[in-house]
């Protein structure tokens, strides 16, 4: 499967599968050394991911843990803005995983290059930020984030319905002035979807090409791998295997925690897709 047409002006290579390294800047993702320590630690982690081959870093200040109580805006700003300011000087683009327009505006002003909205621009204000700034935006499919374990959604065909709903979100975004060229779509693995639905999406990823946008796949350490003998938060091997399949099935960007391992997996997929043309 070839990657989306190379004429997009996205801040990463378009002739191979791109690896996005996850940088959680929630307090529970660092030893408690205090604020300055945490910022230093975050920058060190980002640099390590870049050295390991990450093409973009995704900074998130609010883990959308199921049932977690949402973080206050001030707290989220305090966590992500200083880190974005430090990372803005690094040589790879910075994405920010936020559901809040206020945070989106602040991090773009601080130097962030990409918006990653797990609510798929459902918030009109978020659409306005995307339209006004023109930054690339990841439009992820989610019935609701944070994931509500009680609210079991039933799909007849999870792939068809996810594509249709993403199409609706895309139209709403375009109506708000968002340029389709700046949109990256994402099936939202685990957000209101079962493990088996996750594998169905993985298997039929090529069908998302109908939307004509680059595709991001975010499966790293997710609960779908309970089906393959690993657990949420501790599924390194299933993650790497799924990365190779997703890349081979047309994912343009893979969002992962363990960069080096998943860089190898995308290289295997890209080499298999184009044995003559692949360049290490
Ligand atoms: N674009 C895009 N952004 C994302 N942010 C996340 S948060 C998720 C995680 O496991 O990272 C998560 C879910 C639940 C609790 C903690 C963390 N997942 C995606 C994704 O699949 N796509």
C-alpha cells in the first residue's frame, strides 16, 4: 500500500511510514522530582525518542484514562506549555494531544506544530482554532473521550461506521474553514471500541483511504492486546507486530511509546511494500 499522495505540506517525510513518539507529561508519568525536574526529564525523554528515530513527538498533559476525572485547564496548561516551549527548539515537529481549544491555542503560540484532538474536532471552538491557525490536525474518531467503560457502543460494521463518522467530522471541519489538506484521520483504537473491533480496524485499514487523508494509527500498549496474551500498558510485542501490519495496510503515522522497536517494524513493512525502492 503506497502512502498518501506526497503533495501534502506536513512537517514529516511522506515517502515512508512516520513514527510519532508519545510523551506523557502527566505527573504519574514522572518520578516526583518537582516541576523543573519534570520539564528537564520530559525534554530528555523527547531527545531519546528522537535519537531512536521518532519523526514527531506527541505531548499529552491529560491521560484519557477511562473514568479519570478531567484535569483542570490551568493544570493542563502548566504541564504542557513549558515542555512545548523547550521542545520547540528541537529538530522534529511537536504535536499536542489535547481536547481543549484554550490549550490548543496556547501550545501553538508556544511553538507546537500539530494538533492531536481525540475528540475529532467535535468542539466548534477547536474547529475554529484549526481553521484560524491552519496547523495540521489529527482528527481521531471517538464516541467519547475519556473512554467510558460503562457506555458499550454496538457497531454493525465498525470499519464502515468509523469511516462514515470520520467523513461527517471532516465535512463539519471543512464547513468551519478547516482545509482538508491539513487533516490527518485516525480510527481511535480503544475509544468506544472492543478488542476485536480493534483488530477488524487493523485488518481493514486500507478502506480508510476513501477519505483521502493521511492516516494515524494509535494502538501502542492498548487493551486490544488482551486478545494476544498481553495487557493494556504492557503489550510491547503485540504493539510491534501490529505496527508492521498497520504500516503495511496503509497507516502513514504510527503513534507509539517504544520508538526504536517500532521504527524497526515500520522499516520492515516499508521494505516489504517496496523491496526495490526502500532506503534504510
Ligand atoms: N491521535 C491519537 N491520539 C491518541 N491519544 C491516545 S490516549 C490513549 C493512549 O493509550 O495513548 C489512552 C487511552 C486511555 C487512557 C490513557 C491513554 N490514544 C490516541 C490514539 O489512538 N490516536
